[in-house]
C-alpha cells in the first residue's frame, strides 16, 4: 500500500481537477474535533481540512467530499479509484 501522504496529495489533485479548493485550516473551536468537510463558499466548493487532524482523517474527509461528485468521466489513479469505491481500506 502506498504512503498516506501520497494518497492525500492524489486526492487533493483530484479535487483540483473538479475545481474544488482544498484548504488546511486551523479549526480552533473547543468543542469541535471535526477533521473537516465539504462546504460551498460564494458558489464554489471548498474542502476544509482541520490542520490538527491525522493524515488518515484528512483522507477520509476527502473521500467523503469527493463521493458527492460525478467522477465517471475523470481519470483517477487506480489506487484512488479503489479507495473511493470502498474496495480498499486504509
């Protein structure tokens, strides 16, 4: 299996192809242990990743966000496609 950092960068590249902005933010809300999520800002999609989250948590946030888009017409590296399809676990 490939390094989690590389997987995260591939997911970020895929988001970029879909014109989704990915931001690593210091989410400073006491009650929030959220690793992040997808939102819309001024009509554009943004995935916010909690900078304090682990790489595995960030990958999970990216997978959850990307599931909401049609990826059928986009080339996706096979290992990333398998992750998105759920046939491979981290």
